[in-house]
C-alpha cells in the first residue's frame, strides 16, 4: 500500500521476466526500462483467467483499487445501494479466488493506494464508506507493507506505528526495508518454506 509516487510499481524492478505476471488495471507504463510481462486493461475476468492457469508462482495486481473504482464508474448512473454491495462482493470474490484457486506456493501481490483519515490513520483506498463497512481490506492479509518516500529515498514500512495498517510476521523483516518486492518475495518464501520441495 502507498500513495501515488511512493514506489509501489518501482518495487517490481528486480524481478526477472520469467518469474512474474503483472495485471495492469490502469494500463500505465511501468516506471523503469526493464520489460516485464504485463496484461493491460486487466479486468476481474482477465485476472481470474490468468490466476486459474496458475503458470507462475508470482503475480501482481497494479493498482488493485482501480478494480473497485472502474467497477463503480461503470455503474455510476445506477440508483440505490446494490452497486456498492456488488462492488465489494466482486473484490471479495477475487481475494477468495486468490486464496482458494492458486497453489500454496503462489503469491499474489496487490499494489493499492491509501486514504488518510482526519485523525491521521491510513487505510486501504476503497470506493466508499459502505464498502469500508462491509470489507476491511487490510484484515484479509497477513502481510501489509506501506510504501513511503521522503522525496529522495523509497522504502517499505513493515510494522504499524499506530497510524498505519502495516504488518508482517515476527522476524520476517526489519521495521524498514528497501522497496524491492523481489527481495520481499524471497524473504517470504524462505520464512514459510515455500520453495522447499517435499522429498518422497
């Protein structure tokens, strides 16, 4: 999670093209020269199809909050609250497909924008209060990294300071790490033994 320009997409720079699949919801160019495999204009349907094949062990949805935003824009003229419920359900169904429809060693990263409340607390950006009431997005994840920058350097915060939803398992990361999602991926796999082959 992080504000625009905080280094979320840039964190993909150290992946090799053969080890990652990127679902680019807003079809914006990646902020580095390396060519990585990208599916532009990625919709729920395209993402679900790609994850169902599960040919890779690492996928990225960039930026995932646009799935909700574009969903809401497509139904902007509809009256009533049903569209808010449907929007929340569509996103939840995606998370369910990630959890239940991919192999145990597949990791899907959601790059997501943030909102800052009047009290200073940071949360995942959604399409409205009704969605927030139905879906606490950060609560569905065991790892939430916050992309931050001072205008010069970029990093990930791995634990909350009381105002952010950043969190990670004990001893997986230091409190502040480089914004390198490849290094993050390696650390996660080593911590949980996701690359260890079972001997028969």
